[in-house]
C-alpha cells in the first residue's frame, strides 16, 4: 500500500491579474464566452501573488506556472508577460509563464522571437474550445488546421516554446493530428480536456479523445480544475475524471494544477490539493511525485535540487 503524498508540489496551472489595469475585457464584458461558467462575480477583482500565497499557506507549494488570463488581444502580446515579470514572486511562485501570441498573424515569428527572450517564458496558450452548442463555444472550429495558424505554430519549437491548448473533446482529433505533424512541438492539454458533456455519448467522445491525443508522446495533460465537470463532486466522481486522464497518458505525462482562482467557484484550493492526493494515493511514491512535482519541473524547466524524487 503506497503512502499518501506529503512532498513538494508544483502548481502547473494558475492565473494572476490586476482588475484595476483595465486589460481584461472578460471581467466587464457581459457577452464574454466565460459566461458559460455561470456567475463570474467571484472573479471580478484582482488576484495577485499575495492572494495566491494566502490560498496556499500551510501547504508544501514549491513553485508554480502562471498562465495567461485573457489579456486584451489588441495590446502587444508581451505586455502581460512584462507585467507578470515585474511582480514580486517569492518561493518560485509564477517562476514560469505561459503567455499568448497571435499565431495566425504574419508577425507571429517576430512576436515569438521577442517573447522567447524573456527568461520566464516557456510557452503560449491557444483557446480552441469549439462546441456545437453556441453557449459552450469559445472559439471557431478548425483553428489548428488553418495554414496561417500552423505557420505561426511551427515557430514555437524553434524558440524552445511549448503549446498549451484550452479545448473541448471535439478538438481531440485536431490536437492529435497536430502532434503527429509537428513531433518536435510539445503540446499540453489544459483542464483534463474539458469533459463538459456528461451524457454517455459525451463521455465516450472525451475518453476516446484522450486516447487519441495520448498516442503521441509529445502531448501531456494537466489534471487541473478536475471538479468543474458535472454536478457530482464526490470523491468517486472526481476520481473518475482524473483517472480517465491518467489511464490514457500515464503518470509520466500528467501534472497537477489548481486553476486558481477560476476553480474557487467549486472548491477551495486546500480541498483541491487534498482530493487530488486522495485520488492518486494508490500510485507508487515516484509516480505521485511525478504528477505533483517532477513532471512539471521537467517540462517547465524549474531548476535546483528542491523536490527531487525520493
């Protein structure tokens, strides 16, 4: 029987923002796609390093990856990264940044070259969440297959940058095709691949999509915001979501993430950590360490000796 994990944690996915800067249109836009999440009032204020430190107090967090938060797309792509790098970030909080870049733009190569000069920058995220139901749709269909987008994406690996995707299961074949066509590009799927559709067909589509993406060794998955899907947040239900991802990708390509503060809608950060530890307790000590620390450390280039596998 494996021991429940009590080692260091790297958070592979959270956000920071300053609501007073006026750079986040979704905070004030009544017609934002995020309205599908429900009432957003709990997010309509700043969430800064001190807030994250307060939420993680008393837990063994050894660092984190901060992910772009929908910064105004009419502004320079570097602006959010420059703001994040200007923050005081103790204890390796937000030590690595996943930003955004206009990959379909003719200037994509130039923008990526500039982003890559930032020592904290490790990748960019693209939102590809198309769904046949317009209420669940955050993007147009087929983004990853367009010629202009692929020209931009082809520059990522050359600059040592990975690609993160915020997707629905309907895009799983698109992601798998991209992974096949660009084997040198590391792709990271956010939030358990977002299994929104909870009927039998929807769950089958999601699990099939997980297997299709996991067939490519350059695709990884974040076990983040795993409580967001369906109405049942019992431990068995949460375990089903997380384990479907681990069964497909294995413990060596799956990473824990909080998705805070977005995930606050359903669970406290402490509860997210404890339930995840409950779910993975049956894995070996090295496997638990991999999912909660070393996979993230390797992929996002965290340096140092702290948190080495026992």
